[in-house]
């Protein structure tokens, strides 16, 4: 939510603007609902100003909006520099106190110019605690330690180090200074070809972090809580403070405020001390007693409010940093109290009681959703509860593994124990009671929680009213997998056998069903592509299901219908599930499939199922269109039908049915043929009897050929129980089962032939994933006291060239004299186990190679880390980053000597922490997402202004649901920045892109690949705004991060180096420019082939620099290469070929002129008559034009006629895509539509068009 009502003007949308169509049939608007136009107005009431009167400062104005709550004004005042020290106050209008939780529009008499008075209120213990916590937060506001420690949703951002403050101001300041001398020299380690990969520059020291010490100690006093007689004097609690001047004082927090008392460390005397100064704010009292505090606190707050808000706002989910500098551990009363009280869940949000997570999660889903304001409120509540639940579940899971939670079945073996903490149920990822015996035992039990989470995610996204899922979070910590779930009311009081009224508790032996569950699940079956089917139970009775048998239905004591165990929501991947007697298609067998896997829970991802169904739909349309055209051609003859309607034999080429002779007329008729099919399919589906029998035959044949379950409309669904061990089907369904088996085989072949060829195998990824699997079991045998020693030993064996690292066992001098008897309730990892200490590098690498072969069926040709680095061109620093991120390790920020053969790279002091790796549901903002998609579509069609308005609207709605920080808001800001840039508004582009970079650093991580891309976009906009040194700093940062994360050998490096080279060319650093541009040329040639258009462009860029250096021979050589490519690929008449030809002529003339001049000098010596040579320094405009080209931004002027033709072409191309989109009214509302075929080509030819290869994607 935008605090303060300062919503940008661009977000105010005209009434009556059309809302994009919703795909989820369940959300269809009722006829009696408000119109969208009215809805949008409700959201966007105009803001107004109020005057604030606070004690001790001048009155000031504040911009607010009617839908804000009074509470939000409180937050703004607690954040402002001059009022931040107040927390316990109320706001009064005309003498009447305003309710904290009322919306401003409901406050009578509140209008433009109203005066709100800040009135100090008496403290309670709760308010005094809040006040002390707030003061502590203000004192720590520039301290990054919470971000390094991964607490309270703090995370890191380093953008300001490279932009030297806010870009908006500098944009105005630096205009016109474009050729001022700037230092362009990059650090040595980022130059092309450098072998050095330092770690320290990853987290540069921020000047603001140098602490301004205000106090030495602020902590709770040991005299708490006040005795009864002092409570009756109004004492609430006592604080102990040591000022920067080393003065020790005791402070009483009373109902009236804060004052000094006469207590000391060993003597209690609560009487007021001198000076007898009572202050309502702790800050005012400390200002009185410590001059250093007064000076430094004011300076600290000034710095705090100068930081960009996005550097300070909490993220919705915790982001952990895998490196951190050595930090002092300072005394902190709030942190200490948190660790032992509220953090154990006694006082989460509602004082004195734990939160009922299940009730909160389900109640938010039951909120009304008839119109836009209601849906926004609902989605905001769902998102907030989910992020709170994820945080609580993560803390609980860590407490469970650390041994701080009592099991509910303490007498059982450790692996089988279950836990309840803070109303959340925790179980470990082990196969308890042989539940997964037929599926792979412990391995299957480890995989099942993530499959289940994906199921929960999917059912939540479909969002059927009346069907409930459990809050689910999967946490990997210290080698264990913990599943955290909310608790169904009443589930703990009864047996599972009694509770389950739908599904099976024993993988299909006993199966039950329930009409209400069938009705609810039927509504999910179309968007989830799940087939309603029948199975046999243990008594050979037929039971009808609309999910896999493992999916259980339980009605809770609250009367809600819950589904759980959704681990087989998606169909199995037959490539990893050998079934006796079943043969896979040729594409699979040729590639060596099926292969046995460790578990039988491999399933197809939802994205793949959607891609397969879409692929089949295109095939259905083409087959039907082809038959219609054949009917038309031979009206007298019988229509040719496909033989038996069998599917095409090879799944790899199903998109090429025999087509009529190619030609422009035919192409047009094929488009109209598709339109006819669409119309026909709709007519037959509506079943109004108007379609003739031959047309019905066409649709029936096409349906049969693509495996549709309906013969009158395209409808492909999967039976999730096919090939499930133990599940039997009735005799009457055998034909349907046979068709379903074939469909699964086709999907397996489609995966291999159509999807996988677009992917590359990352050897580094294989190695680190294999190492992660080994590390998981390695850590399970380590007790807490040996954790840092064990992790550093593992890292030495994995990455250090030192041949025989020795593990340091926990120090012997601390072993107690008498051995404790084994406690019953020991944490899962507390086996007295030092087996980890004997691991050697040879053994670990042998295991990694074995794991890569067993799990991924890939043979690694290396026995040591040094061989892996040499053979596969890997970097040890990249492997370190990958393994740390995958396992939650945090290491010390320093330079590691991986290659030393004389000492190991890591010591136990280098391992700072181990964090959880958390998987959770990401609730979506559906309306905002539809606006975003509509905006993207408009942009792709060339309607930039309309697209911009829709994206702005999406941004506003995203802010409403997610708050200010979220990865989807980041995508919105990136696209907005690009649109403003294309429309010539560089300042707005800079502002939006700066926010996008900050947000990407904060929510994805400072070196995440998306963050690197955001840096590159920002550099382009800085260059366009004449901020050349900032542009270079950002590009150098992006190159350093790319080197760290991927290394030099990566296709993206070509784009990055082209950008750097062009900017350096612009500032006339020619030699430096050539180093980067020639590297880009080499990388492009390697990844795109020597004849690609990218390589031609690279040659041209290099030629331009040689021209500027007057080295015409080299320039000509490169431009000729480029010309040859253009001529071969595009033909002589293409504009690019002609441009290159012209440039060659120009270079030749310059070369000839130079040669003449040189000859003149040789002949006549110093008396030569030399005409002045024209060496052109590149203009900023020409450099910017080239930057736009390489970054995929093309401006193409078009005539009116061209425009009309273009729009007709766009309409034609979108026809088929629209057919796909509108196929399924009940399609899952969250599904990201793929970019229309040919969208990027369309985009490249729009009136001033944006072709953005990276931005319009919201996929996580």
C-alpha cells in the first residue's frame, strides 16, 4: 500500500476503462455487480492535505488518501525525522480522538486543510515495550547486521554505493556535463581475460554503515518487573543505559513517561534521581543526559530519511545472504528478549495468545470477492497471513531441528517424532511406518513434501469456493527436511481412518468417495486437466474420484472440506517410471528411457502439462482446418478422415500435418480456415443442432486424433492414477485407461522432443546438486557443537586444492567429567557421531561422480575439484556460491585461497551461520496480474500509451495486495521504466528502474541473475540521461556479478561487454573499448555461430572503434565480415546489407584519404601540404542509438499505410493465440500465458516499438 496517499498521477485511471477478461470462470461477474469503471474509482479516490500539530515542532502538511486508515498516519509520523521518537499518541480532530482502525473517508468532518492534533497518551507495559523497541530500531536503522543475520525480513542492497545517492537528483544536477573528464578505468579483476575472482567486492562497505554510536548499552534492567508497591506508583518497567560518555543510569518507564531513578546494579532505589526530568519520549530524556546522544541521534535520523524507502522497507519473505563480513556482536535488549519470549510463539501478534493459523488462513479465503475492492482486500489478507505463517513455520522448523521443541510422541524413535509449536504441526521427511515402501522409502518421503506443496500451490491458485487446503511450508535445515502445516480442527482427537471420507490412506487399497468432494473437485478438474475416473477398492467395488487416490478429503470440526496429501496432483513422468509390459514411444527409447529412478514420485511439472495441452490444441485446430479445406476442395467426394483417428505417429513433428501448397493466398485461407474451425467448434460445443453432420465428423476426428476426452470439443485431461502402484481400474474402463496410458506416453515423448532441446545441461549445477545430496546426509550425523567444523571440512574436501584436510573435532577440554545419560528427547541430529571427520576429498569427489551418474545419469570425467575446473571450465567461487545457496551456508566475506596446496581454504571460523532453505506458496494478485498481462499485450501491439496506463494500474493494484516490495512489482517497474524510456521520458525511466534494481536486490538477492539484468537496464537509462560515470559504474558492477555467478564463458557476457564497449567508445577510451567489444565478438561467435546476425552487429561495433582510432585496415576487415553475413543471411536488397555497404564505401574513402596524406608526407617531408583529416569522435546520439539496438529497443518510423497493414497483420497473428486463450473459461487464473508466437517480431515492427526480450515475464 502506498503510505501517505502519494500515488503517482499516472496511476489515476479514467473511469470506464475496460477491465481485462478474467480467465477463471468461477470469477465471472454477476449481472447485478458494479461496473469495473466504478470499481476503479472506488480504489482511486483523490488525495487531500491535512495539517499536523505535534508538540515541540512547527505544524506541517501531510498528503493523505481517503482509503488510508488512521493507523497509517501514525506510521508516517513514526517514520518522519522530526516526529520519529513518538509512538504512544492519538490523533484528534476538533477535540475528538480518531479510531486507529477507521478509514479516513469515514471520519466525519475530515477534509482538505483539516488540522489533526497529536496528543500524548499514557503508557501501558505493552506501549512502553513498543516504544523501547522503536527507539532501538531507530538506533539500528543504518546497521546492516539484521540483513546479514537474516532476521525481521531485512535484506541487503548496494545500489547506492554505485550511484552515489539518489539518481533522480543527480539526473537534474549532471545534465550538460557529458564530456567532463571521468575515470573510466575498471578494476583489474573485471577486465576480459582476468583470472582473478575476488569475493570482497560482492559486498562493498557502505559509508553509512560506519556506526554513529549514540549509546553504549540500552538494555532491560535486572530489577524487572516492578514490585507491587511500585506498580501502584505507575512503574511499568526499568531500563539500564550506559551513555557514550560512560555514564551509567537507571531509567523508569512509567505510565506518564520516562525518568531517571536512583537504582544501581546492586541496589534498588526507584525514587527519581536528578535531574528530575520526566519525558514522554525516551529519546527526549536521553537528549537531556547525553550530549553525544543528542548530536549523533539527530545525524543518524537525517541519514536514515535520506535513504531510498526501498532500502528500508521489510520484504514479504526473508532473504538470506550467503556471505557476511566479520561483525561485532553488540548488546541488544530487544533481540535478547525476542529470543526467549515472543519468538517462541507466546506473544506473536495478539498479546497473551498464540495465533490460530488454520483459522486465519481459511477465514481470509472466505472473504467476499464479488468486485474489485473486495478482491483486493481478500488477496491482501491472504498474502499477509501467508507471509506471517511462512515466517512462523520457518522459526518453528529450526527450533524443532535444534532440539528446542518437545515431540508429541517423545517415546518413539527420533525419525518418527512429530511436533506441535505455535499451532503448527511439524513432521520430518522420513518414511515413517513404511508408508512409502512401494515408492522408494526415505527417498520418496523426502520428495513427497515438495510435490505436496506444488499441489497446494495449484489448488490455491484455482481458488474454488468451499474447498480448503492446509497452510504448508517445506523447510530444509541442517540436512533435515521439515514439513510445517496448519492443523485441521479436531484432527488430533480422532484416527485418520475415521477422518478420511474421500480418497485412500493406503495408496489405493481401501478407497472411499463423497458426493460433496466430487462436486468441489469437479470444479478444479478443467483448469488442472484432471480426469474424473473410477477405481476399484479392496472389495472390488467401483469408486469415483476426481483426483489421485492419495488425495484425502477430511471434514474438520469447523465444517470445512479440507484436501491434503496432494503429492500426485500432476501426471507421472514415464521417462523415470519403468512399467513392465509398457513400451514408450521411439523418441524415448532412442534416448535410453525409461530409466529406473530412486523413487516413483517423478511427475510432470504444471508448466509442462500446460505446454503439452496447448501443443495438442494447435494440432487439433490444424487437423480440423485441413479436413475442412479438403471437404471444400472435393465436395463431391467423401471427406478424408484420419485413419481410425489415430494420433500422428511421431510426437516430434505433429505440428506439420500435410499442408496445401504454400503461398500467400493459401496462408490467408489457412488463417480463415482456423477461424472457421473455431466457429464450428463453438457451434458444436453449444449443441444447438445447427452444425451439419460432416462438420461434426471433422471435429470428432480431430478430437480423437489428439486424445480429447470429448468428441464434440477439445478437452485433454489426465488420469493421475494411471501407472500408480496398487491402483486397479474397473473392466468397463479399460478402453479409457488405454487412451490415458497413450496420452502419458505422448507427454513423455513431447517432453524429450519439444521441451528439453531448448535446455542446456549446466555441469556446475549437476556437481553442486550432487554435492548437496551428499551434504544432506553428511550433516545429519553432526551434533550442534561440531557444526562449523564439519561444514568447513566438507567445503575443504569439495573445493580446496589442499590434498588432505584434517577435520577439527569439538575442543576436548570442554568434555565433562561424568557422561550424561542419554536424554529421551534429543534433537534429531544429536547422535554421538564423528564419522563426518574422516571424509577425504578423493572420497567426496568419487561420491559426487557416483551421485551424478545414479541420479542424473550423467558421467562426470573428473576425480578432483581441480580436474572439474579444468575440464569443464568451472570456477571454484561459483561452485562455492551455488552450494552455499542450496544448503543455507553463510561464510565469511574474505578472499579464499582455493588453489593453495599447503593449507586448506576454509577454517571453522569462516563458517558464520547455517540458514533454512524455505519453500512456500506464493499467493498471487489476480486482478493486478490481468492488468499487467493486458498492458503487455498492448505494448506488443505497439499501443505504448495505453499499455503504460494498464501497467501503471497493475502497479497500483500490486501495491495494494503485496505492499511495496515484491518480485512482481519489480517486473512492473522494469516494464514501466522501459516504456517511459521509449516515450522519451528519461527521468521517469530512471526513477522506475532505480526502484526495480533496489527491489530486485532486496527480494531476489544482490547477485541474482535478474538483479544483474536490472543493473544493465539502469546503466542504459543513466547513459541516456548523460550520467556517464554512473552508467559505467553500474555496468562494471554487472560484469563483476556476472563473472562471480557464471564466469566469463556465458552468452549474456556478449551483451554486457557490448554495452561497456559502446559507453567507453562514447567517452573516447578506444583501447579499453576494444578489449570489451572484441571479447563480445568472441563470445557471440562461440554461442551463436560465426554467421549469425548478432556476430555481424558485433563486427560493426568493433569497426566503428577502429574507425575512431583511424586504423582503417582493421575497420574495413571487420565491416567486410559483417557485410558478408548480412548479404548471406538477409540478401543484397535488405536495409542492413545496404547500410553496411555504404559504411564500407565511407571507410574505404577515409582509408584512401589517409594513405594519400601519408604518401604526401613521405614525398615532401615537413613541407607537405596536408588537408585536414576528419577523425570523427562518436556523438552521444550515435552511441545511444547503437546501445538501443543491442538492448533490443528499436524505433521504426512508419507511414499511415504501413501502420494499417501492420495492425491487420498483428490481428491475424493474434487470432490463433486468442483461440487458445479463450478455449477454456475456467482456466487457472494465475497461469502465465506464454508470449504469442512471433510476438517479438511483431514488437520489432510497431510504431515507436519496444522489443523487450527480458521484461514481460512474471514467472518466478
